[in-house]
C-alpha cells in the first residue's frame, strides 16, 4: 500500500506541477506528498523530480517512469471497474470534447446511443477545433486525431483514419484523372489556408513526401473545401470520416489511391486519475468498438 501511495503521489505531482495541487486532490498536506516522493526516490535510487520553492521539474528518468506509472494506475482502475460491472450502473456527468466537424458526424451520434444505454448519465459535449485543456476545463475525455504531444494524458487508440484526394466525377471528366502527385501541378487544388502541402507515400519505396499544390481558392474551413469539391470546383485532400458517404454514393471519386498517406490514429485521451469513472470507461469502449470496425467508415 505504501508503494502505491508513493506512485500515486509522484504521478499526481508530476502531472499537476506542484506538491500543493497534488495534496489538494489527495486530501492531505503538501508535506505528506513530499515525504512520499522522498521515500519513492530513495527506494528507487534515482531523482524523479527536481523541486524548488516555485516549481517542479521532471527529470529524464522521471519522465520515463511517469509513463509506466500512468499505464499501471489506469490498468488497475480498469480492473477494479470490471469487477464492479455486474453491480454498478454508470451515472453522473460525462464531459466530452472533440473536433468540431468530426464531433458532429462521429461523436454526437454515439453520445446519443450511449445515453440511451446509460440513462443515469448526463453528457456535456464540447465541440471545438482548439486544443482543449482537459485538466483546467474539467474534461473527462477528449477525442483527438493525429500525433499526440501531451505526455501527461493517458491515451487509448480507437482506430485509424485515412486522408485521400477526391473530386467530383464531373471535374475528372473535364480535367482528367491525375496518375501521380506530380500531375497535381496542372489541376485546380482546393487547400486549407497556409496548409498548401498534401502528404503522399510512394507505393514502391514507401517514402513519405509533402507535395505543394496550387489553386485559385483556399479556405481555412474544411467543410467549405468539401462543398467546393462536390460542386466540381477542383481536387481536395480530405479525411475519410468526412467524404466516406460521398464516395459510397458516387458524389465524389478518390484518386491517387496508391499514393495515400499513412493513416492517422484516432485517440481518446483523458487526465490521469486514481479511479477512471465507469461512465468514462464505458463511453471509451463504445468509441473503440465503433471506430475499429472498417465497415463503420465504409458507410459514412
């Protein structure tokens, strides 16, 4: 038990940045958190945190140890929740964050499904394209796409997402079908503002390159580019989650499929907590079960 308390104190202090913040969460004094950290570092024979009167700085060894500890505590919380599944029903408020476009199409419908199966849970869904601060904004779980940079958060891979070049059949009839990325130089390419490079992977060598594209129109809203592609105004580089239904029903056609960029991960991320609430774990399970099915994306 003492070892577990030491590890919990270390994770809490490292992720919150101070002994006092960790102490408030644990309901003890900062001095007790400090003694637990001292005992842990003495037992391990390594310095995990550099402490001054103003701040905590995690060491290289501490960072590596933190990642392992977070996983261990999360696994323990999940094991305890699994034992209780037969007798405990999910309840309380679930606060979820997701990117705006993806959230409208692929998170909000699952929130509705989740609430039907868990009527005692209230859900607050925050759709925003900014990087939400989960701890300070009291978010239980966020859905994120692409590379994760915040090592203080726990992540669960839910599935993967591909990006592809698409155009309307009418555009391709009028302007031809590009056979390799170099052909894009002669096409009207619809791009996000200040993001004029599209990523491709060579079908033989596997080398990944970013190709500069040209076009008369660019916009920082991907939904507008999607609409323009549907209207036959040019080629667009879009995610499968956005254009899957259009591809299925023939409104758009994908090109350069052999050159598609490596898929990006879809993740659920959440702050390290001593016990992951059952409502959070069940919602993450629903996301993972849904997004990991290839057939789900084929229908959208």
